[in-house]
């Protein structure tokens, strides 16, 4: 496997000492470009495709950092924008978010680890957004919704594993009075590009792309990443006895529980980390990526989910079938059990198969 190309980061700071220090901190993990003014920064933006821009608020050349980042949003919208500031005023942050669409903030004084973590997370999130945009554009091209394209009949593109019926697209051949594709179809194409049609979780392709980006970020930042695979026990038997309509309802219900359990281990608030995702991995298997998570956090998540499903009242309101639906979960952690994406998936799948053979309704850890 070839080494991934280092992400390109532009640092804008008029203080020479601070600029050199930030370069020293970041150069191990990123290709770093330096600018001491907004003018120099704009020159770099013209010649380099960047992954992130880190700018101090006070640049000393008549242009504020938020103004520069506003230009970055226009010139390279996929680049993450990080504002370095000594201000803690809410109105300053609101202006930066509203006018420059700033993604992240660094408050002075900051530590080396804070700088590396903030830039690393920003680059990771920007990579995921780029992946999503690419997938959306591919589907729009297939549906004839690309820029200047004439509308075409729908081309089926399943948003779920192959065993799931293809989601219906709402008449993508419709055009407006000017011959342009109907705008109401574009949000639908965005959903179908990276969402599973039945459960609304991310689809398998997006899961694979997100896992690759997550591992790259974890390796860069020397953090752990956990992969959890969750299989509904006896789902095929459930389909045969209850019918496929009830099976679909169960898939949607468990999928909702999978996402509901993704919460912060300290505050117990629902995680807003866009790099932590839940996906439909296979027909009756869900995959969860937990960033900066060790084996204990992943096992806690999996065990909490297992218990919640075990206590599930399904069909809802009956109470008679509590305990009939269970899940088996397998946990694998990078770099504890794997050095790369293929090894991590293999470790989790092997642990899941081993666990299923030993009986349902369990959480198992991949061996070291």
C-alpha cells in the first residue's frame, strides 16, 4: 500500500516566531505553506490546492483573518478554515461563522497538542465533506442532474447492500419550463448518493471512504479508532416468520438505536462529531466508526446497544416479544488489532463470525 499524500495546510501569521513554531509543530504530519500577510496567503491559494487554512485574526496588513478566510471559502470551499484568535466574545465567533463559514477556532494561548488536534480534525472533516460531494456529483451525473446536463431517465444506483431493493427516485426525468432539471430532485439525489434507502444510515461505500479517512487522521494524530460491527441475530428467520415488511421495520428501529447510542462517554450527550458515523454495512449488519476511541469506550457502546436491543419492545406497544430481538457485536481497534483498513475490517468480521458461532446476544473483542 502506497503512502498517502500529506495534506496541505497554509498557516497565515504576521509574527515570525509564532509562524516558525506552528510550522515546526505541523510539519511532521502535513505539508505546510507559510504566509505573513493576506496578500502572500492569496498567492498560495492561487497555486496550491489546500486542505486547510489556519489564519490569525490580526494580520497587520489591513485585512483581518476572518476576511481572509471569507476569501478562502470563495476560492477553495472544500478547504477547512481555522481562525486563531485571542478573543472569547460570542459575537466575534458568530461573525466568523456567519461571514467566513469558519469551521474551527484556536484560542490563544494554545498548546502544541491543541494545534495538532484542531488542524487534524479540520482536515479529517474536510476530507469527509469532499467524499460526500464527490459521491453526490457522481449520482447527479448518472441522473442527468449535473451542471448544464439535459435530464435523463433514472439509472438505478442502490443506496444499500445488494440484497436490498433499489430506492425509487422521484421522476428524475422531469424538467422545468427552461429545460433544466427540477431542483426538487437535487436534495433527493444528495440523500441517495451516500445514504441507505431503507434505514437512512450511511451506505457501505461511504462507510469505506469514511473509514479510510478516519484511519489516516488517527495515524496522523497518534490516536486510536474503533470499528464496531453489529449483526441482528436470526434476522433471516425473523423475516420468514414475520414477513419482510416487519423485517424492514425492525431494521429501521435497530438502525435508529445504533445512532442514538453514539454519545459522548463523559457528558453522555449525543455525539456531534461528523467523523463518527453509523452505516448499513451489510443486509442485517451495521458498522460504526468511533474516532479517538479505545477498546473500553467501544465495548461500552456495544454493550449498551446490545442491552437496549435485548429490552426492545417490538412490535412497539405489545410488550409480548421483549427479548426476542437481540444483536451480536464485534469490536476491533486500530492500532491494537490492526495496522490498516483491511486488517481492521478483517479483525472485526472474524470476531463477529466467531462470536455468532458461540451463541447470540454477545459483545466480543477482536484478539490482539
